[in-house]
């Protein structure tokens, strides 16, 4: 991975933490997710309007991405209804790099060096340590299955999008179509689960949701492009440094407690990211 790609992925990680924090602070988490999905879809359509239509082979990956990302948004929204940002986010993001590493090693042709593998494993250890508080601090454990479901969906769409963007040969166009498909699938799904009330919001929520949607779109466009420049498992793991940003946001802006466990986990996350660069 080049230094330029490394910096772009780190920027995407920060944007990802920011939009998750914005959704978490909203009154209705699934409404916030709807706004993110809608914003992604509108931006996606605006981007793809300037590009040729995808070939027949690309549509399989686009539809698969939209369906998987819909599951991701539903799982994540429900998880935020039951837990804090500093607990849900690490669990939701933590298992994804390990799932991606396993699948990449078994089914893809990406080559991961020993140092990069060590970085991924250290990063994963730090993320799992960050998440353990859900079981030891008397928090609502209902967040755990939803967060794990979100992690599995993250791993799945990371692989699908990485392969799809490579097959299509245009990462920006693929991302636009995939996020537009997500908005198309997510809207009826969330209405079926929560009713039409989930689509209602005031001006403040629309503004916040629009900003979160823009941050989400830019962040994932960077990530999908990076997966065409470097191994998917490595990009996915490095992206999970967004957990460090989320913990800092929770501590500095939301007043969440920073104990020794979180500090140690943050150090492991930083160490794992550094190993991926050696």
C-alpha cells in the first residue's frame, strides 16, 4: 500500500466515525440511517449520471452490494438504539477485518505479507478488547447481536464492493450505483419494520442527516477506490482505525468514560495500523 493510499484511507476512517456519531446523537437512529441512505442514493445517482451504464456483469455485484448494505444499516441502527457509540462501534467494526482476511485468504488472489497480517491481527485484538465492556459494565447486551450482524454485513459488502469495483473498472461509478441501490432497498425495508413514522424528521434532523450522508458517501468512495489499489483485507483493516476516532469523539464531545481498557485498546489499534505500513 502506498503512503498516499494510506492517508486517503485514514481520512475515510475519520469521516466514517463522524457520520456514525451524528446518527447516534439523533432522536431516532433508524430515521438517521434512512437519511444517510437517501443522501448516499441521491449523490450516487448524480455521479453515475455522468458515466456510461454498467455492463451486465456489474449489475450482479451492484444489487448484491445494495442488499447487503441494507442489512448493514438495519443492524447498525438497531444496535445504536441499545448501546453507546463507544461500545457499538468497536463491536460493529471489529470483526469485519478478520472475516475479510479469512475470505480473502481462502478465495481471493490478494497477497498479504507477514507484517501486514500481524498488523491486522493486532488491530483486531485491540478492537475486540475495546468491545468487551458490553459484557462487564452492565450495559444492554441486546446491542451485541445487532452489532455482530453489522460486522458480518460490513465484511460481506467490503468483499463484494472490492471485487465489483475491480470487475467494473470504475470504482467511483460502482460506488454510486451501489449506494443508489442501497437507498432503493433500504427505504421499503425500514418502512416495513417501523412504519412510515420512521421517514418523518424536522429541519434539524434533515440538515444533520444530509451532512452525515455526504460524509458517508465520500468516505466509502475513498475506501472502494483504495480497494482497487491495495489488498481488500488490508484496506478493510486500516479503515477500522475509525474506531480510535469514534472513541475520541465519545470521550471529548459526549463525555463518555475513558478507562484503562479503552486506552489499551486504542494503543493496540494504533499499533496495528502502524504495522500495516511497515
